[in-house]
């Protein structure tokens, strides 16, 4: 080894590399402090962050309320951290044995980078998947993109309310639901309330009274972080400003219409904002170390338990504050202080000095609640109202990371004291797209008479097609569709208004294809075109034409009258193909129901399924759960025989499972086509003495089954 090479290696060995993952409050403060305390030759600081900026989250609600511009709440990391090597890249994994982080390079290759010290400061993410439908229908409030999108959506709702023809629809556009009464939920509710109510004077079709802002919180007090007196004040102030606060309530599902609470109450609204459901950043799930409620458990000095050189700070760390031996709060204030003290401890380790445990006495809490009002708990003093709001603004202005941002935000705020908020918005809605939607039982998915906009594929659950007549405006169920089925094609293909109403029968997940996407795919994909043509043909043919008496008979007959008992034995999903084949041979059954608990319908298996399974590579040991028809359409005991006939026709079935209720798939029995046919034949013959007519009616009822090749036939 030459002298130059040795020297270079010596320098590299003495110069330490400190990698920070996350450019939020904690990571940035840590990097700034390291840069201040360590010379460039002592340490190289590398900061990985998914975006190229820090988000000043306490002002995100102000972006939503149009009080500041989205660009004012983000600060470019490289301008704040000139000493650090800022990499806008996502860290994919950490190899704790090799002291390396793994990341994806800009060309998509997996690369490794070694570290001497690693600081994990990756915060948390909002998990909208915890509540059915939330991911499809609610806005999160975590990133500047979330805030800007929500702001545009609110403006769009006001524009739609202005031109809505029906008052009910107008109020729906002007109804806002905010889930979570912590800091971010309360601030968002206050800002939205202020923005929409103060803007009503620019619109002709609605007034302040038409606006409703609902804040839903699972506990008996909002803002659990602040003192009870201030909470009460905040609640009173917000209610006086028009915010409807619903406490001790949990949202159990979200749909395009609004949210359903755990007591069954439905809060309708065109905008749902979810500020709850914090969960770990994906990287944390991939690191196998001690965790407490997904946060990384640290020693007192913020090193991961059992590690000498890996640290966790901010929202992702479970850190005990040595001031009171309590876990540190997940707030910006704590994150900054942890970042700073972590940097100090790293410097101590590099200088062979003992580290210190994390210690922080909180300065106070501040929360803006809208209407130029805030609540504050500062240095032990409780402030509320306009003065607290003024202090709130002053503190956050001072806390903004750069002088330039302070000037911009200060200017925005001063401007708003003199002029109204800006109601212009960028059009964020995409022209056409594929999306998911969740509907609760009873929700209307398509309304008769609506213009066609989407094609729907049922992923989970069941819907019912309802046809209203002048005699019966509420409508009667004419068909039930289950998972794998589709609807909405007729109006799209003919470009005419919807001819029937479709509503959710159970909890339903649907895939929605916008008009243009549907037209392009159905035009180009021959199998889909054929399936659509066949379905249209089937659905367009009036099975009851010339046979109104058959329809009347079936309509007036409860399916219990012709229901048979559940065919035995019930198979378990783990039953193998060999066992299923044997069951068919021994029992003479045409189908079996599959149930894990011996009660609930999970699937159905026919000989056709068996053969299909075999053809697609299943072996004797393959469990039936893998080749059965999962979650087949099922009717409930309170349905009538006309719906049975429609389902049989739609699905070309020879039998239908009957379950306890729309949302209860406990097996109760089955209906076979032959029995239905015999019933029609017998009843009509008894009534009219016209055997041929009766037979014709019966045959028409199940005409589709003559060519049955479908799921269970
Ligand atoms: C709407 C809202 C309002 C709030 N209001 C207040 C308030 O008034 N007062 C208060 O004290 N606190 C408030 N908070 C909480 C505060 O913002 C957080 O406690 C704080 O941001 C936590 O800082 P952090 O550095 O731990 O994480 P974050 O600020 O979340 O930063 C983490 C960063 O890490 C990045 N990252 C994650 N994984 C990776 C990876 N694998 N690779 C690269 N980068 C990654 C993320 O993109 C993100 O930029 C609010 C939060 C929100 C959402």
C-alpha cells in the first residue's frame, strides 16, 4: 500500500459517516446540531428524505383554510442544511449487523451505504385502511399535497353547492366531516369552518346556515393534550362558531355519502377528513428490533435497545423523558428537542464521553381553533381567545425554519387581516380514472335518472337492483348481484340516463371505471366486449313478458316455502381435492358448500370447479379453498322467489345458497332450480287448470339454466 493510499484510508477511517433517515423536525434538528458541533473533517452527514423539503405540519390546516399558500409551509432541505449531503431517496432497509442502509438509486438499483452512526427519524404515516372505505373516500392531512388537495376539494364543493338544484344535495356538498379531535383535527375543523362560512357571502345559492362542519372524536374530551379548562373553552368556542362536535363516537365505515358511526348513525357529507390512524413508516416494519405500539424502543440516551450506534428520534421513537419517566409525546416540539439531544449524544460518543438521558420540560401547547381564536398553555399560563391566537401566530412565525419563510407567511397573514381568503383553486380532479369505492348497506350507488359516469365491478359484497314504478316509488328489488359481477354498463353503452337504482345490500367494495376508460377498454378487449353483449342481452330480455301471473306468483311467495335444507356434509376450506372428489362420488351431490366454522358460508364447489382446478394445476392435496367459488351470491330468508329467479337467471345457476340475513352469512338452506320450477308448475296448474301455460311459465322462469354453464352449474 502506497503512502498516499494509506493516508487516504486513515482519513476515511477517522472521518465518521452519520446517516439520518427522515428530514422532518427531528432529523433536520439533529443534522443542524451535528453540523454545528462537528468539523467537516470529523464527520460526513448524510440525510435521506423521501421529499426534498421539510413540511411544517402545524401550518397544514392553514393551507386547507386558504390562510397560507402550500409553498409557504415547506422548506427545501438543502438550503437549510448546507453541510449535509441531502439525498431525496427512500431508505428501503437497514442491515444492523453490517451497519448499512439499503436504498434504491435513481436508476432503480438496490444500493448499500455503510454508516458509523444511524439516526432513524422517519416519523409515522396515516393509515386510512384501518376503517373500511376510509382509503377510498377520506382525505388525510399529513403532507403538503394532502393539504393542497383538500383545499381544492373544498373549493370545488362550494362551487358544486352553488349550482346544485336540490337543497338536500347542496347541503351535502356543504357538509364536512373531520375524524379525530386531536390537534390536527381541531385545527382542520376550525379552518374549514372559517373558510366556508366566511366565503358564503360570495355565493348566491347558499347561506351560512346551510354549512355544517362535524368533528368526530372517540373520547369524551377533544384536545386531550391540553388542560381541562382550556379544552372546555376550545369546545365552547368551536361550537359557538358552528362546529358540531360529536364525542364518544367511532367511525366504522366511510362511503361516498359520508360516514357511519358505531351507534349506526350516519353523518352525511361530501368531504371526509381523517386525522387519526397513525401507523409506522414502512421502513420501521422492516427493522426487527424492540417496539412499543410500533415505535422503536430506545435506551434513555435514545440509542435503540442493545445498540451502540443506532438511534431513534421523533415520532418513530419510544423515548422515556427523564424529567417525569413518561414516554415523550409525539409532537413537533419533542421531535426537535430529541433531534438536538441525540446529536449532542452522538458527539459525546465520538469524543469518548458519557451520553446523557433525554430530558425536556415542555414549554407549552398551542392550538388554533378557527375564528381568530386559539387556546394556549404557555409557561404554566392558560391563554384563550384572540390574544392566544395572536400568540399562536407569533410563536409559529418565529418557529418557521428560515427568515424567508417567516417573511412570506407573515405577509400572507397580514394580507388576510385586510382582504378575504383566496377562493381560486387548481383543478386537481383527473378527467377520468379507475378508483375504488366502499358502500355501506342501504347506500345508493346509482340513482335512476342519473347521467352515466362509471362502470362498476363488485369486488366484495352484494348489491341489489331496484326498479321503482309509479305505483311503488320506493321500488322493488329485481336482482341481486355479488362479487365478480358488474353493473352500470347499459347506460354507458347507450349514453342514456340510468334506468334503475342500484344500492348496497351488504358492505360493498367496488372498482369504478370512468366513462372514457370503460369505453376504451370495452372497445379494445374482445372478451369484455363479448361478456358485455351477453349480459346486456340477458338483462334486456324481459323474462316475464306475457307471463305476468308467474311473476306475481313468485313475487308473493317467500323463498322459505321452497327452501331445502343445507346439503350435507359441509366441507372445510382445508379439505383436499382428493377428499372433495370422494365426497362427490359418495354423496351424489351436485355441489357442496364450504365453511370453516361449520355455519358460515365461505364458498361453493361444483364438479365444474373441480375440473377447472385440475386443469389449472391443482393436485390431490390442493385445499378446496383454492379452487372453490369464493363468497358466492346468496339470498336471505326474507327475500321472495322473484329475486331468486332473477339471481338464478343472472348467474345461470342450478341452485342458490340461502343465508340468515343480508349481513349474516350463516347458512340456512338452499334453493334448487328444479324445485322452483315444480312449484310454479304446480301452483299455476292448480289456479288455472292450464297445464301447458303453467309449464311454459315455469320454463321461462329458469330459461337461462337450460344453457347453464356458470359458477355452480
Ligand atoms: C396536521 C398536523 C398538525 C400538527 N400540529 C402540531 C402542532 O401544532 N404542534 C406540534 O408540536 N406538533 C404538531 N404536529 C405533529 C408534528 O408535526 C410531528 O410530531 C412531527 O412532525 C414529528 O417529526 P418527525 O421528524 O419525527 O417526523 P416527520 O415530521 O413526520 O418527518 C419524517 C420524515 O421522514 C421521511 N421518511 C420516512 N420514511 C423514510 C424513508 N424510508 N426514507 C427516507 N425518508 C423517509 C418522511 O417522508 C418525512 O419527511 C402536527 C402534525 C400534523 C400531521
